[in-house]
């Protein structure tokens, strides 16, 4: 795991995210689950949304494993394959009732465009902090502010020169457009976190997400390193070599009225 730990440290050096980048692993055999991993039902006595697992990995430094019995999010249960929606029309009615879509036709298009894995109900998803990961990741999630995201995009486009394509729904974004999208397309994804990630996963107003296939991380880090060497860095090095000027071409004495301080501190 040392390679992944070092890459995580490099991400911190060049981007300095406020929370740990998250290593995400799709596990097919229970023997692959780290013995120290926390399970929501077994260790926390609650069912949870996968975005909460990512939040615990990035904020607490925990390794968290989600199986079918741990999941309390119907959308994630469908998209990850734990509990496929048998009645599509029921989902259409739910989306229109919640005003996620204006009518059944719009809801049907939204549902059809939602990402789904090829996995079945025996899947386990493991979330672990990259810098101390206990699993070989399939996908990396990095929660950042827009300036840090800019730097990750620089790193991600350094070798290809191609811009990162976007697809934004604002719904179930970190798990569907992020984790599943990066895994299936093997390409970098810029993610606008959805409402669930904000309500349950504690994602803050200023946070965005970069999701990338783990196999691309070394290239991104190299791109960060090369651009950093030329002065394109985070924190952004603000240009300071200039003489500041007052916007109004008036003497300061004409802008600010003099204040008489002679009476301050004297006893009456």
C-alpha cells in the first residue's frame, strides 16, 4: 500500500485538501475486507448512505465497508446493485412527487440517465483514507474547493491536453456521477455534490469533488508536480509587485474628515 500512501501525500503537498482523499474499493470477496473496517450495522447499529461512509473516511480517517445490509439509501441500493428497482414506474412516481422532475417524461429520462454498476447484491464498497489506505483503490474521491479543483484539473489534463467532460444532475452525484462514472468510463470526473451528500454526508457549500480512476492518479500527481514547478500552485500565489493606488484621485485629507482626539482620556 506504500505507493498509494505516497501518492496521497503528494496530493496533500500540491493541493492540500481540508480532508483526506478517499480510496474506494469494490470488493467481491469478503476476505478482501480489511479486518479493522467498520460496518454500519455491526459497529454503529444504523443503516447509512454510502456518502456517509466517504465522509467518515475523509473526516475521521476510518476505513468503512458497506454491504447490502448496511445501506439505508434507496438510490444507492439501486445504482450499486444491492437492491435493483423492480418497478421503474414507482421510481418515476417518487421523482415527480418530490418535484425532482416536472412530469413523468422528464422523470423517466432522469432515471434512465442515472449510472448503475454491473455488480449484484453481494458487492461490498470499502472507503478508506488514501494516505493510510488499507485497500487497493478502484476510484479516488477528493473533496476540494474550486481553486483546488482547478489545480487537479491542471494535473489531470497535463498529459492529454483534453478538457474534462462534465455531466451534472445534482442528484446522488458523488456515488453515481463520481464513483461509478469514474470507474465505468476510466476517466476523470468533476462532481457537483448532490443534496444527499450535503444533508447526510456533511459536504459543505464550498466543496466540489474530483473523482478519478485510481490508475490515473500517478499521472495527475505528475501533472501537479510539473505545473507546480512553473509557479502554478495552491495556495494561489497572488501577484503583489505593484504600487497600490486609491481609486479616487483626491488627497486623503479630502476623503477623510479630521477627528479631534484631544479630549479622549481626560477627566471631566
